[in-house]
C-alpha cells in the first residue's frame, strides 16, 4: 500500500564513505546483502542525517502488514462497512465485521483484504 522499504533480516546502516572532496555517500541495507537505499551529500554529517532519515522510514514485515490492514479497514469504514482486522497467533489475518453484512458487502470486504494479504479468515459476525 505504501512505498516505504521493508527489511527482513536487520537494518544495517554503515558509516558514510568519502567519494571525493565535497561528496559523501551513504547506504542503508537489509543485512549484509540487500541494498534498500543510498545517496550522497556534501558533508559527512549531512550524509549521516540523510542515512538516518531514510532508515527511520524502513519497516519490518509485521509493521507493514498491520499498517496495510489499518488502511483497508479505514477505506471500508469510509464506504460504510465497519470491520476490524487482526493477525492471530498462527499468523493468519482474521476479519471480524462489527455489524451484520450483506452478501455483497461480505464479498467486497474479502476482496479488499485478499488484495493485500491473500487468504483471509472470516470470523463470526457480531450482533448490533
């Protein structure tokens, strides 16, 4: 849903390296192998600031999933369908309607979540 980078192993932020006079390059990696972002600045301090600012935007897969679920719940709420979504202990996404849904709303909710996470578990509808 968002374009923020996701890291799986650990966020690695090596010290900026001087390329030439007035140019310092920085990198943010996912562990030792995968480059998430890089750039350059005029000073070492500027490169460290840019590196740290980029690293602050990175997120874990768990954070990404929870943010994406919140976005889908918000869109459905704006459309008049109140649902809540959470991840259970087995890692499955469980969707719970706050009020009874029609068949069309049920399909719309499941389709909205399947676009983000794939399989979704529908829990028993609550009584209003």
